[in-house]
């Protein structure tokens, strides 16, 4: 009689078992299972799947540079501070008519300046390049570039008297420092408002949304 293939014995207590050098251990019991039971499906309510994705998302975000928008009390100008894990990078303005009034790059750990130079990316976009090929050590948020941007359409008071900050960004870690005398009304993407040393700041972690819009209102007279 032709023997049945090994995969025919798939069911628990079906009268068939395979053994070698004694009985099968309890941990090797052959039990009937649904072949699709372990396949993750789109839309499936799986806590394990969500936890795994959250862990992966957090790791991806924290490995990226951090950009801080420090909003000044007067509209029109704001500081853009980039913190990078490496000493060679470029930071470009998202709008072509942005003026970079000044810039300064430095190493937080060694407390020393870095080489940095202004240039126009593709002969159009205002940018600053930090170039220090001799520095190979990497550390999260160690190398800093501070820029003073001037761009009225990005930071202005609207017709309702609200202060608005609108900017495009491709960075996933963002902090927006609220200007003195103002409070947060809304933010897109949503973020977490935290207490800073002198002023509160909004912390945003988002990979997919490139449009940043922060709305504030005055709480104290100048």
C-alpha cells in the first residue's frame, strides 16, 4: 500500500500519530489549526499588530532630525533650529522668497562651531550647508544649525486677530515654541503642548503630513 505523505496527519486525535524513539512530547502534539489564523489582514483588530506598528513608528521618528520653530513675538520672522545626529547636512527653506537673515552651526557636545555656508539649492532655494567631513561620530541631536528666517506669509496676524504660523516641512520631529504673550488655539497636524523653560512648546511627530499650521491668540497686552 502506498504510504500517505507526512502532511496528511494534520488532525489531533484522528487515530494517526508519528513517533520516533518513543512517543511524541506534549509540546509536539499535532493539533488542528485554521491555516488563516496567523495571517495579519488589513483592517483586522489586532492589538499585537498595532503595538508592533507603534514601536516601529517611534523608532523611525526618533532616528530623524529634530526641527524647532521658535516663533518671535513680532510676526514676520522666526528662528529655525535643526538638530541632527551627524555633522554633514543641509537645511533648505520651503519657500523660495524666504530670507535667511543669519545662521550659526555648532557641536553641542564639544561646544565648538561647525563649518557652514549659505547657498541656493538648484540656484533658487535659500539653504545652509553644514559640512564637516572630519567629524564621523554620530549622536542624536548633537549638531545644531540655527537660522533666522524672514517670511511674512508664513507668520502673520489674520483678519480675526489670530496669530498664524504656516510652513511646509518634510521633517517628522517638530517642535513649535509659542511666542510670548500667546496661547495655542489649534494645530495641524495635532501635537502635544508641553511646558518649556520660558515658554510652552508644541511637540509634533508626523511622517505623512507636510503642511504645518499653528493658530494662536494673544493672552497678554504688549
